[in-house]
């Protein structure tokens, strides 16, 4: 119990440091690359989480599109430091926050905010937040399903209707998050791909940020709808 | 700001439907409005 408490304390500290540094990077716009900031951040979180380099890449589900090493290092460091456990506790608390007996956001509302975090805090490369937060989003997808009584039963095949419903909920929130993260470098004030386009056209930097952000929000919702309504289980026995 | 909040609400309604809830449930709508507002304050247009 004591070990868990100290792990959670380290998790809170690492998660707070991670989010504060990202928010400060966007507000202050320092004259160094974000990758440098992330690597330094990963080292700090590694020290807090008492992790080694070998530990960081173990147990992570790698995806070729998210090859940003700094993002993976952060994800590994946060996972070992307990950052994702803490993230789940915070998200659950936000979802269950009540006023006069009514939840304000609920699990869906918090899921909507979580899926849009990459564009709320746009990095110059969408892979950074995608890689860094995906384990947390995956866990929260499972929490949404469990809250609505959809339980994953390992004894049954994945094509079983209940298990497939669970997978669809997790895939919906995960795919929406990935699409949002992949597009989030467009409106980034730190020099994303949208800024490059604006520079080439000679328009003021950041002039298309708001319209891009609107488009990304709508696209995130469309992605969630497509995944939830179109994806069907494979007909194998 | 209003446009971004409306875009957020539309996105929230889509999430409500996608996650098997009724389209008018408050969670997705309030969440979407919060996202629109946060994106207006911190995201995208921050540099403008």
C-alpha cells in the first residue's frame, strides 16, 4: 500500500510537470526545439520514476506512425512513474464530479476533452502528444466501457458481441484521439505544418489557426462516428 | 469564439452518438463546448 502511495505521488508529480511544461512551451514559445524540451523532461521524469532507458521501451505498443522518440520516452517514463494511473484517477474524478446530483461532464464529456487535448495544446509535431498519452487514452476507453456495463471477458472470443462492443468503445476514443493528434501540428503556434504553409503563402503566421482548429474538431467527431458505426467484426470462427 | 464553441458542440453530439448515448445527452455537448472554448483560448489561434 505504501509502495503504491509513493508510486502515485511520483505519478502526480511527473504528470503535473509534463502538462505544465507543455502549456508553458505554448505560452512562452521558447527559442529551442520542442524535442530538446521533451528529452530533458523525459530525463527529469525518469529520475522521479527511478526508471532506466531499457524500462522505457518495454511493454509499449509501438505504431510506426508515432515514431517520435521523445514522445515514446515520455510515455515510458510516465508509465513507470505511475503517470497514467494518476491520469486515469483524475479523469474519473472529473467524469464523476457532480453539482446538485447531476454530473457536469460525465464519462463522455471527459472523453471528448481527452480526445481533443492534442489540438488544445498543439505541438509542432502531432506524434509527440499521440505517443506520450496513448496508453492513458487506451485505459480511459476501457473505463468508459466499464462505466456503461460493457466488460471485456478474456474467456470469450473478441468477436463475441459484448467483447466487440468493448473493443469498439476503446477503438472509437483511441481513433478520435489519434486523428486529432495527427492533425494538431497544423494550428500549432510553435511552427507546425500549417505555419509552413502560411509562410510559403506569405500570410501572417497563425492566421489560419482558428479555422484549422474548427476543422480538426469536426473531423475528430466524424472519425469517432465512422469507427463506431462502420467497423464490424471480422467473420472468422 | 462562438463558431469554435458551436463546432465543439457538434463534435460532442457526434461523440454522444458514436459512444452509444442519446445525441442530446449533456456530457458530449458540455464537453464539446468546453473543448471549443479551450481551443479558442489556448489552441490554434493563440498566435493571432
